[in-house]
């Protein structure tokens, strides 16, 4: 009976060791996956920042174009409001 209890204790200890080993190896796997995910997030962040810069540049160009159009519209209105010339002849 003593050998059976000793075997049971050994089996329990071995079982705990196996479970602990599997648990630690799973953590290492998740660590690698998290590193991959973080890398992808960094790449996406870089792309988003680049897109935001491009959008800001396009916005500034659009503002400049609108200012030029406003200036042209003012000039066109002045020309339309001017008295018509009478043709010679």
C-alpha cells in the first residue's frame, strides 16, 4: 500500500509538472503572436499617418484653389457689371 501512495504522489507531481510546462509553452506562443500583431499595428499606424499627411496637403491645395477661384469670380463680376461698349462703325 505504501508503494501505491508513493506512485500516486509521483504521478500527481509529474502531472502538475506537465500542466505547468504546457502552460508556459502556450504563453511563449502567445508572446510571438502578440509581437506579430504589434508589428502589423505599427505598420498600419505608419500608413495612417502618411494618409493623414497626404490629406492635409490635399486640403491646403484645395484651399489655395478656392482662393484663386474667389479672386477670378470677383474679376468676372466686375467685367460683367461694366457698361457695354458700343461698337464703332
